[in-house]
C-alpha cells in the first residue's frame, strides 16, 4: 500500500550563509528540521566565517535575492518567515516589501553584529530596518546592542527591559522580544505587544559555546508559529529549545563553538 506523504509546515529563512555552520542560514535550517517544519532559504549574503570571527562578507545582488523570494513564494508558499542578516539598504527594502505582501507571520532578527563583534549591517541600512522592516514584523528579536543601535536606549539591568521594549514597539512591529542574556545574573527576556508583557527566564549555563543563539531563537519562534502556536506560546517553546541547545553547545575550532541544534535527538 502506498502512503501519500503530507508536507509539514513551511518556514522560509532570509539571511546570510555562515561557512562555519553555527549561525545564519545553516543554523536556521537545522533548527527548522529539529522542530519538525520544512525549511527553505533565501540567501542574502555569504560570509567567510569560523569559530574566531568573520573574515569577510559579500551581499548578493538585489535581483538574486528578489528572484529567490519570487521562486519560493510564488510556487511553494510559506506558513512563517524569519529574517536575519540582510547587509544593505537595498536588501532590507526588498525583504520588507515581501514581508508586507505576505500574510504569513514574520520573525525579524535585526542582525547588526556577529557573536565576535564583527559588523554585519551597513550603517546606512539601519534607517531602512527602522522604517521598512520592523513595521512588517510580527515579532522582532533584538539583543541589547541592537536595541541601542535602533533606538538609542541603553539597557544596563533588567529594570530597563520595559523601556527598551516600548522604544522598539514604537517602530511598528506587532510584538517585541528584548533579549536580556547579556545582562548580569539570571538571563531574562521581555516579550511585549504594547499592552501585555511576558517575562521569560532561564538558567545561565557555564558554556562559552553559544554561536548561533540569536538565529536559532528567531528560527524556533518562526517554526512554532508555523506549527500553530500564538506568539507567547511560540516564544516560550523556542526559549526552552534554545536553552537546551546552549547547554549542549560544543567546542569547534579555536574560538567560540556553536549551540547544538540536535540536542534533543542526542538525548
């Protein structure tokens, strides 16, 4: 007897390629596979990257990014979209246009720098992220550096998370998830929709191998949205997945290793 297979939920990542495999498109697709959705990709930039840093990056031509978007969206469709490294004003604007035209929820990770402090967004593109990309987002997931880059608000302790969330929310996304993992003490993130706030805490694991954390979290949120969860539930499940991946992060090369996207399967 022949069994007819049914496609799982469809999630598209629009981001940069990480040659070291720990972050970017590679982390996104690993996360999506681990969580049971079908991952697809639009590559916006290519990085030469390893465990010690980013040695270079090259953005793709706008027409190449637009063609990839058209190919996936016109034929296959999506249940959720995640964006990461977009590099330039032109690419930010193309992607923002696609998000605005799509009915699928969009998780925007406003990538500004790498884990090693290397810039991954042209300074002049920050305005396009503010004015075009964030208003098209269902959820935006900035870390504290990105909050400051986008709004000028500097967070020094957990009490500042609400001010940061309000400042980012004013730029237009439906929900804001402020990631407070760089603060001292127990990591705390704040999810805010302009009225309601949800706080998420997690144990801090003594593990320096955390490359790809932000990409993985945003991809996990998008995956759970595609699976039918609402935003607070999707964030809660994504946080649980990422926390386990951080705990299982492993050494790679001479620098910072990646989180383990397959930790549940290894368990």
